[in-house]
C-alpha cells in the first residue's frame, strides 16, 4: 500500500552570482583581462571608462596550516561560507519591471571606479612583439632539398623530418614510419631503405638531430669532432661501450673496462657534458616571450612593507549610461505592450549582470588584499630580507582563521597567485609549509630545513657526496628531528639526485 509523506530538508546552493565570484577569485591576474573582455563582448550594459584615472595604494594591515597538499584537492564542490555570508550583496529584486529605478544602475560608485590597492603598473596590456624566424622543420626541409634524392626518396625524407619532435628526436619506430608511408602516401618501402635516408638526415645541422635515443644523439655529435684527439676518442668509447655505466656514474667500472686512467676519464667526461642532449631546442622557431604577471606588489620602504594590488586587478568598468537610460524611456512611455515589456526585461537582465560583475570584481580585490595582508603579517620577518631561514610554519588554516574566512577561499587565492618582492617573484604557495619540531621544542618551517639541507649538499665533497643516512645525522646534530625518509622526500622535492648521481671526478 502506497503512502504519502512530507520531508523537510535544509540545503545550501550557490547562486549564479556566487559562482561568478568564485571563478573570478580563482583566476590569476594574467587571465583576468581575458575574462573581462569576454564579459564586455557579451554584455552591452557593461563598458570601460577609459577616461577615469584614479589610483590608490593599500597599506599593509597587522592582521595576520593545511600543508602544501591542500592545494591539490578538488574544491569545485565546496560551499564557500564567505560567499554565502555575502549573499545579500548579490541578491537582486526580481519583481515586476514597473518597480525599476534608473538611478540604481547609475550609482557613482560603479562608474569608472578604481579600488584601493591599485599598483603602479601600466593599465594597458601591451602585446610583446613576436620574433619571426625559420622553424627547425623549415631548416631541415631546406637541407633535405640539397640532397640528391628522387621524388620517392624525398617523400620518405620529408616523412622522417616530420616525425622529429621538439627536442630533435625521432621517437617513432621505423616500422611505424614504413606503415605511415604505405597508408598515407601509398609508398611501399622497407626499414633498411628508410634507415639509409635517416642516416643522411642525421648529417644535418644541428649536430645530433634525428637521433632515436640519447646515446645515438651524443654519438652523432662526437663523430663530428676530431677523432684523433684522445679525449674525443675516449668519450666516443664511453658512449658506445659503457653508456649504462656512464649514466649511473660507475666510473671505476668504466676505467677498468676501457683501461684508462682516472685523469683520462675525467677529460673524456668533460667532453661529453658539453654536448647538447636536446639538439632540437637549439633550432630557431616562432617564439613569443612569456612573462609572469604578479598579482601583488610588495616593497620594503625603509623597513616598512607596502603591499599593493597589480593595477590590472582594478579594471575601469562602469554601467553603460545610455543602456540604463532605456529604462527611463520605458517609464515615460505610455505604451506598455508585450514587446515593450520583453525588451525592458532584457535590458534589466543585462544591467543586473553588469552590476553583479562589477560587484564581483570589487569583492575579488577586497578578498585578495585581505588574504595577502594576512600572509605578509604572518611572514613579516621573511619579507623584510628574503632569508628562507626566517620562514615560519604556515598552513591554510592559519590564514583562514586570521581573516575569518573559509579555508577553501584562502586556497583559491593562494593556488594561482604570485607576489613580486624586492628579491624576486614567488607563488603564494611558496610561503605555506608544514612545521618540524627542534630539540628545543621550537616549531620551524620545512622550508628552513630544506634550506639547511641544500646548504649541506652544496658544501659536500663532490668526489664523495653524503648519503641520505649521513644527511639525516647531520641535520639531527643541528637540532632538527627528521627521519631519513623525510630527508629523501625533501631532496627529491628540490630535484637533487641521490649521492651516487651527485658524484663528480
């Protein structure tokens, strides 16, 4: 028997305006201009106020841990409590169009506004000139035309040149290239014929091009050098006969197998390390220099830190006056037919969307400044001099508690933003780290431990590098309670190889 019942539940849902704010908060400054241009192109009620020129600076406030792994978690489904708390800022009255007020959309605060915290950088995003040069493939094809090849052989050569990747290697097996020629160009050939043409292409510049492995690439480059020179001769023997031992730095095995002295081995290795492992990158191509656009600017002015937003975070937007005045025309019109009401409804929707977008930009600026001010206050000693040993342990929860916002909000700000300081540009994630307890009971940042570890490794004897066990003991002697597996983890995070691979002659 079926029964009817009622269930009352309470759920939270993000409004379109809240979703818009979250998306704007996540994107870095470099992408904000693109997002604004998209909005300008789709909403005729929103326009730029190019004549406004008001700038301000934001002063640092004296308000100040989830580890770095928190940055990798998927926050797409989070309910951002900060956005929910500000729901009233975005909710708009959706009642009848007869209650529309033109003045609501022509508020002076929204016309050509400039938020506090604008930086000194130029407003206009100037395009960098593109350097136009021949690409690597163009250069190789030009060299291919100088070979005495018939039409069929030239087609095979062109297929090989087209198979060269950006590093200058042919990663595809020759059997696969034979099949490609058969299916795409109806050319029947054999592997040995393709390899013969490949050998001729491998004589092209740059040296080492079209190799199928690193070993072959280095061998091709060494064969172009003076073979009578003993260092080049020994280097070629090392690559051809002892490549595996060379990659693992088993130098005593190489000396024994090739019957050479340690000094001869050292000279040969010096020849090898000067070769180019990626010959394709030495070729010219179409290039456009990319620059990191910082979201924040931090300056040390006589011991006082001054924080400001990049001026690109403060776009000069306003509600279109002519578009808003269409509503005034409706109010004065005696004609109230269906088509007029539909037109005015459309106008109001666009005006609402424009105002919501401007409000979202404002809140984005306020949230960015509030979060960064807290980070600066928390890491004040570090920002004064840039000394990594002064970095304090800091996780997302520390900043979220300080500014009374949700952790997901802080994560969105820190995950894709960067700050320009007097000693470089750093991603905000750099300043977050877990803590390690010293012998004295003091909590220190893992960044400080990595800094000490790097100093120890840089000062070691390259003929006899320290093992991870030795590094653990040395850090423990300095008062850092750290395990060997943690040493290995930090070493790998800094892209430092194991002791055997750090060994030098």
